[in-house]
C-alpha cells in the first residue's frame, strides 16, 4: 500500500553527522571527476568524438566530466529506438511504471549526498525536489490509471480513460539540473511515453547519473534515451521531426518561443498536432505594502533575489515598495545583502556561489552597467571571473518602473527596487511585464491580500514570504503570459499534459 505523499525533508546541516556524511560524499564525487559519459540509446552506450565539457563554475580549471554529443544521425537512431520501445511501454500497467519511479526515488534517497555533491559542482543542491517529483508523479499516475467517471444511460456502458501520447523530446535547463530534468522526464515516462532527453550543455553529467539511476530502477531499454547535443543541430531537428509527439521544455523565453513556433508547423508524414509544455522564465516582483513587517519584507526581497545566485525563473528580480516605508525597507535590504558570503559552494559557510558560465557572467555584468545609468547602486555591482564566475549580490534602488532592469529577465544576482505611490500603483507595476510566473505581497491588510489574489496576474503568488521555493505537491509551479504554458509542475493536472483522453461507449 502506498503511503500518503509528503515532501522529502531538507537535510539539516547544522547537525554534525549530516555535515560529515555530505563531506564524505563530496570527497567521493571529487574522485569521479573527469570521467567520460556516453550517449545512451536503447540501452547502448555510445562514445562520440565530440564532447561537451562540463566545467565547475566555481573553479574553471576543474572539469566535472565529458559528455558525448549526438549528431542528427544518432538523434534519428534514438528516435527510432523510442518509437519501438513505445509500443511495449505504453501497454505496461500504470502500477509497474509507477513502481519504477518509486524505486528510483529510493535510490536517489540513498545516494542523496552524492547527487548533491555533483550538483554543488555543476550547480546547486536540488536532490530533495527530484525525489519529490518521482514520488509525487508515481502517486498521481496511480490516481489517473482508471480514468475519470462519466455517466452511462440504460443499455450502454461508457468509460473515459487516458493513454500515452508517444515519443517526447525533453529539453532540460542548467538550473535545477536534477530536479527539473528528473521531474520532466519522470512525468513523461510514468504516463507511458518514451523520451529523448537533451540536457543543458552546462549540466550534462548529473543527467547522465540520473539515467544510471533509472536503469538501476528497472526502466527498459529505449524508454529513456540520453542524447546531449547542440540545440541548433539536433534540437531543431527533433522538434520538427514528424514522429515527435510532444516537447517538454524548460529554459529561456527566446528558445521556448522558437520551439513553440517550429513545433506548430505540420511536417510531411506528421499525423498530429504536437503538444508543447513550456516553462520560459519570469520577471518576478516582491511587493511591500506600507503596513508590512519590514524585517520580513527585507529578507523576502534579499533571499528571493539572491538564492541560487539569482538563477531561478522564480527569482525576485524586482521589488516594489510603498513610498511610506521605501527608505526603511531599502536600508534593511542593503544591510542584509552585505552580510551574504559569496564563494565556492563546497564551503558550508558560503551563501551564494557563482553563475553558471562565462556567457551568463558577461550578460549579468552588462546589465549591471545598464543599471548604473538607470538607478542608484547600493550594494554589489562587482564581478570576479579570475577563477570562477562570481558576481556580488547587487541592489539598484530608485529604478523607474519602465527601466530595462524592471522589464528584462537578467537571470543573475541583481534586484531592481522601485517606489510606488499606493497599493493600486504597486499592482500596476507588478503586472506591467510580459511575464507572469511568481510574485509576493508583504502586507497585514486583508483587503489587499484578497485584491492581489484576484488582480496580481502570476501563476504562483505568495503572501508574507518570498516568491521562490515552491514545493512539489504543495505549490504547483508554472506561470502565465511569456512565462510559458502554465504547466503547473508538481500539481494535480501535470501528468494529463502528457496523455490524451479516450472515450469508449459500448451498447448492449
């Protein structure tokens, strides 16, 4: 009997035994650096001459590993393997598919610190969320396996059930390289689909380790095919492939829109309209009302902006503060920001690590230069790429609501702060963006909470806390407008996006 779902508890690193266990796992991971990871197509391990080199962004000289890359010929081979495997996998009992996810979650739980060690090297710890996705989606599949009830009249028997779509392309991001990758892959697999997994170039190694976990859990060959590769070479090829049934994408708005457009075109030999599940970023706002808890407001701004080096689509990259409390909240936020430590994430005393790579570093530093002409630099503004890609947590105040810093996604440790005249103005600024992913409101005014509940147009809205940190099964995650298709990962409707409904009606 399956126990009730509860999210995986976070490790308490204030306990000495947990610090020791993680240190031992990190030491083990350090012995595994520099290994080569082949493609996995229909269970076959394929080494190629071309490699993606995964580099530790905190230490550019340290190579995490080498991932073989697929060309179009190998991508086609993976597609054919997935098509062949789909015929059998879709007919497997939902309980069997769910059990593989339960087994994979158990393996991840036993190897939690090891995977977190790889994540520290390639990005940051999100192992608990990956476990949550496996556990939650397995249970959701068990709920959906009988379909949904429909009415039957005298002399007929009607049924409504769900069946798998086909072969999907899963394109995962560098941020949360285990959790998002595992969640999107597991959702597609447990619903009876087969997939081609193309992880981000900046984080292919943890994806390779996850493929090993799924193999150990008993996933048949061909169901999950691991094919890192260049987006322009194999990404477009697979999105446009006539046998691709759906694309599950997490990443930038520009790439997401490109995928959406290319997937919409019906190719010769294509028998369906492709489904696109997309999460494409945000420009998320923390609102501070005049009667808010000002210490809570300041910490909500700071930790929403700078957690994970601001490399979250949910990051609070702008704050809008009521004019009556503006100066005090800004002062508190700046003071708190200056206590944050920046350095190697292997050091337990480090709060904020590097951004992911040189391109990201250069982009963020460019926006910091823009910010110097758009607002008042009160904290940070400095970068150091001599050893890794480190940027100080940066605050710009007195930024105009129409400024680039208030409108464009930066995806780094930069927050722009804007002053609002009143609550109406706060909501106006919050909604004046092309995105609609997350938001937060700090207030003690119940009427303002209820107004924001209706009028603050985001997919995930939080009251009296920061705008990041959604938990699988507790706060289903996905946004409006250019933030994507509001797919609500970790929610009750997510698996259905990977299936199609069928009605049968039998007369007797």
